C-alpha cells in the first residue's frame, strides 16, 4: 500500500471515529448538564460550548506536544472556525421555509461580534510573530492571556444576555431526559470522550503523513482536512438541531464553538514547549483569521438586515458571500502555502 493511500485510509477512519463518538459526546454531555442542573448556568454554558470542540482541543494539544506540528494545531483551529461559519450556508439551504437570517435570533450577533474581536486579534498576532515581534512570558506568548480574558468576558456576556432573553426556555429544559439515568449518561459520555481523545491524539500524526505523501504544506492540511475531521461533531449536532426545528440552537452551536476554538490556541500555546506558538507557525494563518472575520461580518449583516430573498430558490445572497469567502480561503492556502 502506498504512503498516500495509507494516509488517506487512516484519515477517513479517524474522521469516522470522531464523527460518531462526537455525536454521542454532544448528546450525553447535554444529558449530564440537564440532570445536574448545570444546563441553565454559566458553568453549563462553558461546558456545553467545549463538548463539541473536544476534538479540536485534543488534536491541538497532541499536535504541539507529541507531533511537534504547530502549523497543524493553528490551522486546525482557524480552519474549524471557517468551516463552522460555512455551515450556515448549509443551514440556509436546508431551511426551506424561509431564510435563516430572517428566522434566527438577532442575539447571535453578540457571539459573532466577539468572534470578530478574537479572530482579529489572533490574525494581527500571527502577522506580528512572523516579523519577530512576539513578546512572551517564558514560553507563553503575551497574546494568550488576552485570548483567555476575552473568551471569559464573551461567555459571561452571552450568558447574561441569553438569561434575560430566554428565562422561559431555561425552565423548559428541566428533565428533558427522564428515561436516561445520570450514571449511564456519565459512563457513555466517558466512553465517547475516550474515543475522541484517542482519535484526536492520532490525527496530527496522520496530518503530517498526509502532508508528506501529498507534498502539501501542513498549514493547508491542518486548515482544511484536519479541521474538517474535528468539526464533524459540530456539523452533526447542527444538522440534527435544524431537523427538529431548533434553528437558534443550530446557529448558537456554530458561533459558540468558534469562541471556544479560538480559546484553544491559548491552551496550545501553554503546552507548546518550544516557545510562543505563533512564532513557529506560518503567517498564512492570518488569511484564515481574516476569512473568519469577513464571514462573521457577513453573518452580522445578514442577521441585522434579515434578507428574505433567495438566489435561484436555493440560498440567500449572504450565504453566497460566505461560500465565496470559504472557497477563496481554501484556494489561497492551496496555492500559496508552499
């Protein structure tokens, strides 16, 4: 078997494991939050935001420790953010009754706005680090504490806004899983988490092998392929939420996961022993950060303007712009990451 065939086979097996286990992880994480009463608290909000992003977290830590592949770690996070925003195009396509921008709550603008702030700061930090202007505390970049602070402020602000707007909704969440005992949910959650952790530890090494066998740069592989594999839980949960008519849950899952994904860069920086993370990665990651900023801006405009028309009865103009930015980002990385 050729190295390329072996690498692709391992990649698809790993992606399948993350997709299946990630779905169960999300379900049983929700059960645990509901059973323990954490579903309506700030702690519960942070917990559930991190559940579907566990593959990105494990993969990132593995990439900067055992695999020594910082470009895969950063590309995975920023690529996952771009993919999550691109998933709104799929939601718009599947939501046939009306445009998702006219139906979704305008409260999502808050999460998207914080995403713009974090992605913008990260993009600037990547460019400064490429020019050697990376200040650090030991081996940790000064940008990491800022990322953590902004994330905590964002989660607190979003929670306070949601609590004011949806107090009745929180009450309706009580005992949504009467048939599922807490002990069983914890056991299944732990099993699903173990599978995700194992696959996440394996994935960076597969990414390195894939980049070598295809003669691609790790920046490109991490941003597109590794990111796609680790975002499968978000994709699955988002589509499932839309199928049961919970459009706001689907959109908030995507935007909330993006905030946690950007936090992961600070965690990766802590675990990276060679020094500030961005000082050892390609400046091209700033392109993905810029793409995430533009896509978040399009989502904000769409939610404010609330367009109702569709292009050829498929998706709205905002979704077409999102898709265009996603494809341009992928094309640019493919052409210039060598």
